[in-house]
C-alpha cells in the first residue's frame, strides 16, 4: 500500500504541500504576534488568557449557529 502511494507522489505535490504549510504557519504566527502586541501588551499572561477565552467564546458561538 505504501509503495503505491509513493509511486504516485511527485515533486510538485511535495513542494506545494511544503510551501502551503509554511504559509499557514507564518500566517498564524503573525496573528498571534499581533494579539500579543494589542491585547495587554505589557502583561503576557493576561494577554494569553484573554485571547484563549475569546477564542473559546467564538468557537462556542459558531457551533451554536452552524
């Protein structure tokens, strides 16, 4: 089974997945950095707690109205 998968994988697919993965990680790294700057910039703990709670609240609201 693994041999069949490896025969079908080409270099373009691998490069595409690698570039897309780097882009996704870079995007979320930037989002987190902006949150650290704008949400309680002088208090890392409160910034982290606030953004975690905000994320959970958004997920709850979105799950209710799917």
